């Protein structure tokens, strides 16, 4: 387990169906960001 990450939505483009986000983590685990993004897909 790690400390909770904070996520901020920077931009949403509904026409292209993409979003830009900023993720701040406090402890780095192997491929943590990739797994977090896959979980919300």
C-alpha cells in the first residue's frame, strides 16, 4: 500500500474523447501510474 495520490483534471476534449490529467504520487511503485490509469479505463 502507498499513500493516496492526488489527481487534477487539466483539460477535457470531448470531440477527440481525450483528457489531460496531473497525478501526484508520494511513493513510487513499479508501474504505479500505468496501473492506476488502466483501473479507470
